[in-house]
C-alpha cells in the first residue's frame, strides 16, 4: 500500500490549468512516486498523459536536440496531453525547453520533477515567471506516517498511545525519507542514510559545482548539523574551517538550493534592539541530520534532544507556513518561531513534560514587545491555556500541533 501524500490534493487542484507544475525537493523524498500517482489519477479520469524519465538518455538527447521532438513520445499531437517529465534538470537548458513548450503549444500541459540543481542551473524563478506553480516535496511528515500506520494521534487507548510515542521517537532519530521509513531494520536504516549522504555529495553537489573541497564541505555540514536551532555565525565557521567568506557563502548556497538545510531570518519589530544579520539553521530531515553526525542514539539518552524537537516543530510549521522567522533581542530574549496568520503568532518548542504551566521570561518579553495574536508552547504532554498580560498562552502537546 502506498503512503498517501497530502501534497497530492494540492497538486490535483492545478491539473486542469495551463500552468507548468514543478515538483521540487531533495533527493529521494518521493517526487517520482508522486508523479506516477498523478499519472494514475489522470488515467482514471480518461485524460491523455505521457510519462518521460529523462534519466533515459535517449529521451534527454532527443529533447536537447529540438524541443519539438517531444512529439516523438506523444501518439497524437492533435489531442490535449498531460506531459509528465521526471528529472527535468538533466536537460541542457531546462528553462528554455519549458518556456518554449508552454508558449508554443496550448495542447500540452507540463508536470515535471526537479532536484537539487534545478533552480540554480535553469534559474527557473526568472525565466518561467507567470508560467509555473512550484510544489515543495518534503520527506514524509509524521502525520503521513501515522495515517499510513492507521494510528490516531488523539486516541486515549494506552497501547495505541505507546505506539504513537514510539513512532514519534523513531521519527526524531531516522526522519521521514520514504525508503528509510519503510525499512524496519534499524541497522539498515543507518546504512541507507549514510549511503544517501554519499550519493548527495558525490552526485548532486558535484553536479552543481565542479571545484569543491569535499572535506571542507563535509566539515561545514557537520558544523551546521550541530547548530540546528542556533544562530549561524559565518565568521566563526569560516575561521574554524579555514575557508574564505566567499567560499563559505557558495557552500551555504549549495545547501540551500539542494534543500538540505533551511536558514530562517530574524523577525524585526524593533531593528534597534534585535540582532540583524545572523540566521538560524534547521535540517530538512532529522534522519539525514543525525547521519551527518553519525549519531543514532535513542532520544532520551541524547544531549541534543531539545534541538531535535525544535527542528521537528519547525518542520511541522513549514508544512503550513512559507515564511517563518525567529525573534531574538541583544539582551538574550528569544522565541523559536514567528509567523503571520491573522496577525503575528509566536511558537516556543520545549522537549519537556509539564506538571503545570510555566512561563519563561522570553515568552513574557515577546508578548510585551510583539503583542502576538497567538502564543503557543509546544511540549510533550501539557494542554492548557493561561492569560499573561491580557494575552492567551496555549500549551500544546506535540501531537496537537
């Protein structure tokens, strides 16, 4: 049985439009599987569709010679076709190809996947402006995994709750890459994650940049993996790795555009009192993060369990909100996450079991300074609301986020 991906519902709403649909994301997050599910959905609706995998060099070569050769793969060019293309970045000029097909043929609807070097190599953001809708394909979310396992997050059954908590703890260690999740042997999970890192560096990164110091790049990955949930001090990393700032910026861009690490900026309510330049870092998948550090110790035995939990909360928020910030003052008050939805909202992540509500100074300071619409403290168990300075603060268990 296939794991049901929530993004499929979002994509389905755009299948009858002219826009090019781009499924973008890191290696092995399930883009090809989703593309094939779209093909299945279209065929069930009796729509004409054709699927091309450009890792077949014959297909790529034909399209590189002439975009019009796409009709070599379409049985009747007089009909309307959904054209599903996997690994579009393999083409020499993917953005030129997509722009030409979009502008020339009203009877071709393009749905494509792309990986790490799509945005860099093709500069799709500019050349396809107004012609595309992009969907970020993430690893499996914990909700998708629980749905697949037919586990209800809100169950009060103690046996079911124990299963849910075990699944949650394994998610913090091994993440949500589909192949890793479906492999039940933990030693094999570890090996697959290490293989993932090797393929990522040796294939994706080398495709993005020809001259790269792999040792320095790997050291930077380790440094960032240690830093999840913390500020990225580029000057310190540059000094520690003995690389110049230009090289460091280039490496950080590689990580950003290959979807491995996310960097979130500070929220500015008062530029005079808040830190202006440094960003916080989070990893796209906790299993990959732990593989970088070669640390698969159980959650409760780890010194970094709070950071794993914070990264988990970030990934949950990222499912819903495109722009996420943090808030920090020069005096040390800090809130993990800030986002906009019907006003300003703040979220603090605490890997802790509460016996009663406890409000730290940073939350009080944020409420006083930011006056948020909603303030939440995500934790392991407590669900309760209290009022501070006229504002409601909600303690939310992780499974209710």
